[in-house]
C-alpha cells in the first residue's frame, strides 16, 4: 500500500475497500468513511483510511469479546 498516493479519491477508496462507488459516496456522505471536502472535491487521506480500517477491526473484536462474555454470564445463570 506504500505505492498509493497520500490522498485518495472516493473512487480509489471504493476500489481499495472493494465496494461499489455509490456505496462509497454514501458512506462518505454519512461520515462513515473519514474524508475531507475541499471545494467540490472529496479526498480521503490514506493514513486516516487505514487507521479507520484498523479501528473497525478493533471494534469487531470488542463486540465478539462482549458476545462471548454475555454467553458466559447467561450460561452461569442456568
């Protein structure tokens, strides 16, 4: 990923995430994908995008740990 430019277009971001272009623009509009608007142009800083992806993985891991904890609690109450 080092060969990517420092800032990406929404189209480039969509390709990296392997999602539809329309979905990427909608996620940007909903502020689900971090971006910066400069005039009419929307850019996604590469470093911010990859940190965001890492944090999504951390969130998923936290949710899985919470689910496992809830199962333990429910099992202990039986």
